[in-house]
């Protein structure tokens, strides 16, 4: 198990390194001489300053050396400086990371819980109108663009009914403390998390349903039934447990999509996470910040994949030693 | 072929999906001829609510532009970007998958590591970065969607080729001294086609969603109106004018739904064994 973890971590580090190298070349592809762009962003574009910047960031050195400097920088969490925001990129990202983690993890939990629930339900009543209804709902949610779901949520729950706040992380000037603050944040979290979660909920519903129906036909379920176990016990202990394996795999595959969805959701709801930061960087064409967020997003996906891999080993002991 | 259409038309989701797609294609092709109103031109007062004037049935946006005209012209962009980027992704993914599966060994290892690398990168974030760096245009959008969507194709094709390679008829072709290219193109790929077609139909749907998300964030082609752009533009005035965001979103929803349904219908028609297992 330990060697498996080490192997996976090593692989992750290699992939991350490759992403950092890719990132380096993407920065070079960005329009404009980086030093001139930086000088312009800092508000002074005389020749001396540009030359200084070029020396400071090693832009006068040959490309391989520049690459080495860049990789070394990323390894020590130095992702460059954002002249637009007048702060180091890594500091900006670290400030925003907790909000994104709160949003994505809540959305993930909601989508997995509801998806498994609805999927089990649909499989239990397979072929009836209940099954059809769940399937149609899942299909529709699966086809809705996230930004549109977000706006429709605002239209319905903020504009029409005035139940939930439509933007932000907490009430501006609310000055809530302790438990009242938690409630305030939770109120702001409901809509973004549901928006982000619905799309994935649809996926998990379909996956759970298909997987349950497949496992149901296997021999060990017949054996369990022959032993005289009750239907509920068979469903819960025998079918669901085995049917969840592909769902776990899917959750790992989807972590990248989850981050992408967070960019959109945070933009619409003005949620102060790294997705929103990416959108701001995009609007201002702040390439250092944009690519910094990109590297961190990739790292998050790698970590998430590693975790799902480990969970997969835990829930399915059959393959623990196979690799 | 006849058999295929028969089973496709027997699956309800396939039929509904086909009807939706044909309708969307008809709108994209003939719509602009029937409604020559340019979607960029101011035709009425701003914020005209829908269903008040028959000439602008879905109202106008913040600049007095016809929402209905925008939806009709937007269909072109969405379908075109969806189809072409999927096509490009297939052009990249199929050869990589076929070579990996056919040659195996080190070639397979190298190509699959390469594919996995692209699969780990968060796709939407990469698409944003690529379009931002290459500057938004229809070409950069198609290119970046293709870049993020080819890996599943390569993996699928590799798997298919891997199992087909050991079949007797392929071995026979090897023995008769056919070239590798000929064997891959004429013997193996035609038999690996059906799952690729199913995947491609779902990829068009995903590509439409991706394009609309990019346009929504302001990364659309500035010269072409698209549904995502319209929703993005209406976003700030959603409290005064709900129709500007609602209608284009419905258009996206219906087209994506149609393509997903076609994917299901195709799956039932092309892999009858698989779909029966799913029940």
C-alpha cells in the first residue's frame, strides 16, 4: 500500500512538472514582450525600467535557463508577481483558496449524496414512471450550461422570491460573528453549491442507476436472495456497495470539470475563490496570475485524483495488490 | 445501414434527439435567410419585453437588439463550433489511439502517457488559458476545444484497436504482407467505428456547452453572436430584463439535450449488446 502511494505521488509530481513546463511556454506565447507588458502594467515604460525588469526576471537569459528559473520558482511556490493587483500571485491564490475549497467540496458532497440517492431510487423502481421521471430530470440537468443554471437560480430565488442572497461570501457590513456568521456564509453558499452540484448530480444519478441494474443481475445477488435476506438488506449491503465502484472512479475523473465549473459559478455569484480570481485575471489580461491559477488548479486536480485512487483501493480490496 | 436506421428509429430518445437536431440544423441553415434582421442592429427601443411586438417576438436587449434574431444567428455558431471542434478532436485522437493500440510496447506507453497528461489538466481552465493567449476568435475557440477533448477519443480507439488487432482477419492481412497503414485504415478502423460515433455525438454536445461557457466569460469571437455571449450580456440586467438571459439558455439546453439523446439512440442502435446489459 505504501509503495503504491509513493508511486502515485511520484507520478503526480512528474505530471505537475510537465504542466509547469507547458505553462512556461504558454506564458511565452502570450502576446507582447513580457518585460514591456509588465512595465506598462506598472505604469512606467521607459527603456531603463524595461531593461531592469528584463534582468530581474531573467528575461535576457537563454530560454533553457529561463525555464529552469521558472520551474525553481514554482517549486518554492513563487508564481510571479501580479502588477495589476500589486501582490505576489501565490499570495493572491492562497487567500482565495479556502473559499474555493468550501464551494467545490460542498458541491461535490451534494452531488454525490443526491446522485446516489436518486440513482438508487430509479434503479429500485426501474421501468416505472418514477424511473422515467428521474431519468428525464437527470438528462435535462446534464444538458444545462452551469452559468445559465446559476442565473436562473438567481432569477427564481433572489429576484422573484427573495429567499437567498444572489452574490458574495457573506453580507457586506453584516459584521456577524460566531454562529451567526456561519449561518450567513451558509446562506450565501447554498445557491452556488447547488448550481455547481446539479450537473454532477445528474451524472452520478445516471451512473448509479446503470451500475445498480448491472450488479443486480450478478450471481451473488441471487445467492443472497436465496439465503432469504430481505430486499432492503440486499439492496444496501450487496448491490449498492458494489455498484458504487464505477461512481467513485467517475468522481475522480470529474475533479477537473468540477474546478472548471467553479470558475463559472464563482464568476456569476461573485464568490471570492480562485475561479473568480481567474476571471478577473482574464478580464485584465493578467497572464502571470491567469497561468498561476491554472497551475494551482492542475495541482488540485492531481491531489484529488490521488485521493480517489486511494479511496478506490479502500472500497475495492480486490485490486489492492494487483498493481 | 437499413438495419441501423430501423433500430435507431425504434429508440424513443434517438427519434426525439434526431428531430431536435434536424430542427436546429434547419434554423442554422435557413433561419438567417428568413430573418434578415442583423442581430447586431438596433431595431426597437431597449428592454422591449417579449410577446409585445410581432416583429420582435422575443423582445430586445439592453441596446435594442432583436433577441430572436440573435438566437437564430447564434445557432450557426454553436452548431458549427460543436461539429468542427469535434471533427478536429477526432482527427487528432483517432490516429494517436490507433497507433498506440496497433503498435503497442513503447509507442503505446509514450502515446498513452501523453494522452493521460492532457486528461489530467483541468479542461475548462486550459481552454480559457488557450483562448486568452491566442486571442478570442472562432479559430482559437475551435482549436482549444479540440485540444481539451481529444484524449477520450484516443483512449477509446486504443482499446478497440487493441482487441481487434488479435482477430484472425487482421492476422490474415498481416500474413498477406499488407502495410501497417493499410491494415489500420481498411481492416481495423472501420470495425472500431461504432463506439467512436457514439462518443462523437456526445462530444458535439460537450463542445457546444464549452463554447457557450467561453463566450459567456467574454471569450467568444467578437464578430459572431452566440448564445453564450447573449446570456453573458444579459447577466448584468437580469433583474430588469429576464428574457435576455432565459431564451438563449433554453436554446443551448435544447440543442445539448437533443445531441445527448442522439448519443443514447446511437448507442442502442450500434451496440445493442451493451445497451441491453445496461438495463
